[in-house]
C-alpha cells in the first residue's frame, strides 16, 4: 500500500475534527496518540515497543 493511501486510510478512520459527537472529537494527532497510550496501558501493551515497531514499519513503507 502506498504512503498516500495509508495516510488517507487513517484520516478517514480518525475523521479529525469531523466526528458528529462534538464532545468526543479528535482535533489533533496528539489526542489520538494520548488515547492510544491509555489503550496500551489498559491492555498491558508495551508502548515503547509499539513505537519502536512503528518506526520500523514507517521507514520500510516510506522506502517502497
């Protein structure tokens, strides 16, 4: 999958600033990242491991 398609996929999933429930909107990527950290905490997922893996995925996808 190309970078542009990946970016559009997450943009659609997040709908930054466009959710109907105004009290539950994501306005910034930072909001999403913070919520992902809370999710990892609750699920017992190591945040640092996920970030490290995301860097590997990003770099390999960017170079395709």
